[in-house]
């Protein structure tokens, strides 16, 4: 479908990406809290998430933890979120502490809103507070991740349609 980074940051240090995905809202939301699905899509193109690193406890106060592994090298980046709000299938709000080892010098809030639409689900991801030097990378990373989510959902929907 389409990805539209906002023409300007939502605030000085936030990133907002909106994407219309051709799948029902319940399936899109589930892809954000299912360990197997997270491993399939949640990382920029140059990274992968080994399934064995994914830990999820989908409740307020729970967690989403995984490691992003650079495909071309040996760099491993731990990703650690606490779930601060969850309303299936409409909303997921995640908080993370600063992770200076990967360039995240501020506490971060990631908010994913899932809106049902005639042609699928409109997903809006807002994330911040970013340092100026990481904001562009975050926009690119979320754009690539949502591209991968779109492909993953397309494959999942096709498999469901043929009964495999």
C-alpha cells in the first residue's frame, strides 16, 4: 500500500509513519504481539530478529524484548520495550529506557494505532523522543519494517486463503 512519513516531525524529536495494510485490523495487531510474527518483520532490511530472542508478555506492565542482528556483520542490538497501554486490536503503547549503546539517548515512547478501513487497516506509528542524529534513521527503519510487515501479512493472508 503506501507509507507516508509525515512532512515534518510530529514534535521536534518524533517520527510518525502511516501505512494502509491490506489485512484485517485483528491480524495486523496480532503481528505486533506474536513472537513468530515479530521475528518475521520487526527490523530494518539490513537486520533480522532470531526467533529465540523474542520474549513477549502482552499486558500492561508486560514486555516486548528481542535482538536485532545485523545481516552483514556481527552487531547485535537489544530492543527492550515495556507495554504501558494495550487495547486489542486498536492500540499498543510501548516505553523504553535510554539505550546509548545503540544511539538512543532519551527515554522513548512508541505508539501504534490500528484503524479499520474498507481496504484494510491504517497503522500509524509515532515514536520519540529521538536525538537529532537518530531521527532520520528511525524514519527509514520504521518505513522498512512496515514494508516487511506488509509483505508478511500478504504471505500470511495468501496461506490462509489456500488453507496451509
